[in-house]
C-alpha cells in the first residue's frame, strides 16, 4: 500500500456499522443531522434508508455507495466515531463491553458453510477445468445450507468442550499462581489475553461472529490440557520426592 499501518484504512466503517445495530448510530444522526454547529455525517442524506443490521449496512446497502463507497467513506466515518464517543461515552463503552462478552462464547464451527456452486463455479470451470468434476462432487456442494450438513451435530460436542476448556484454563492459571509455577502462569495468561483481545477486536470493532471465536477457541483448549498435565506431573514429582 506504500505506507505502514496497524489496521486497514477501512476499519472505522466497521464499528460505525455496529453502532447502527445497537441503535446508537441512528440516535447520533437524529441528534446531529441538519443541526447548526454539528458535524454533518456523509450518511445524513440517507439516514432514513439505513439498515439496522451491521452486515446489511456494510454489504447490502446502496446508501453506502451513494455516500462514496469503501474508498471515500471510511476516513469520514472516523470523524463520526470521534463525535459519537465524545457525545455518548458511556453508551459507547457499555456497547463495546457487551459485544466483547458476547464474542467470548460465540464459537460455533461452520459459520457461512454452504454450497459454493453459483459463486465460483464459473471461475473453477475457466481457470481449473481439470478440477471441475471434483469440485461439483465435493460434499460441500451437496449441502445447500449448514443445517443440512453434519456440522450442527459436531457443535453439540465442540461448543461445550471449548467453553469448558476456557474455564479450565482460568482454573489452571489460578492453580499455577498458587503453586508459583511461573511458566504455566505466564503461558496461560498470554493465551487468555489473546482470547480476550480477539473478543474485543472482533466483537466490539467488527461484530460478534462464530468464525472469529472458533478459530481461536482451539488454542485455549490445547493450552489448558497441556498446562494441566504439566501441573499434575509437577505435583506427582513433588509427591514422589517428598516420599523418597
């Protein structure tokens, strides 16, 4: 891109869309549009046509393109966010915490799983003709929606196990601190911080989604099991040493 950055330049638009799902975006436009001395959002002319669902706002909303599209709108929504945070700090922070908490437990496998026929079949036929037959025969093309696949059954096991491991990791951290096991305490803390950070970045800034949680949930599970085994092995070694 020719410049160094910590986040994509489109990032301001994501939390702005989430605010409409919370109702704060509509309130902001109602309080500022056509009011003297107030910052005028690029969405003011379209405020009566904006959807209240974040994904609809971002991907299926003609008003976004009328306002300038993804190239021109994000820098302007950065100014919108500054005004919103200044005008409604408590509501903004409360909403961010709520979304982050929701993202902590939204971890189902298979979000968006559906047939790709009709989406990329022409491209496969054009660029990978030798793979077209295999593509059409793949199990994914035979499940129109996720509910027709084995994934819901997998989630009946996956979700409670992953959440239980998250609780287990907190317990492992507490035990490690009590036993003064610095390695276990440090590793469990880092993984928990990563999990919390992911929940904030993805939940509060982008909107809670299963794909954001499920791609990190396995890390808490593996870490919890391995570190628990480490603690149990250490306890066993200390008991044997004391007995000897």
